[in-house]
C-alpha cells in the first residue's frame, strides 16, 4: 500500500508542500512495520503524517501515545541517500535490537527488511 498525505507545516500562514509515501511490510498486534519515503523533508514530517491518518508511531508521546514496551519513538533510518559532489552516497543501518524485540513481541516478521 502506498499513500500520500499532506503536511501542515506553515510559513507566514501558508502550508508547505510535503509528501510521505509508505509501504506496509508487516502487520502485527495493534501495529504495523512500514517502509517510509519522504520528500521534501519537514520537521516531524513522518510523525505528523502518520498521526494525521490515525496511525501514530509506537512510543510517540507528542503525536500519539507512549508505549510501555518502548521508551522512545519506533522510528529508525535504515537507509539514507544523499548526493555528495555529484556522487550518490548511501548509508544503511540494521534495525536496532529494541525494535527487533518490539516487532517480535507484536508478532511482526522483520524478514521483509532483509532484502
């Protein structure tokens, strides 16, 4: 599933364009594992957009609700793509142990991340 939603960040009262695309990689007990792509980036964009469609991040006290199983937001940059001096630069990081454990506790298979 891919969706686009509009942000609500404003400059001088005018909304700024922001889009967020997401793909559901797995579903579990009261939550889902998503792959998210943003462009152009705005402060709190992923958090605001997911909360706006009724699906806040697990552990997001500002836009959702705290979660007893995770003392932080369930948000992780598994891949960042930048361009440096005209050359692509890609950084990757595996899912941290606390998020792997949360997925296991919520019956979500993280195998979709191993592509």
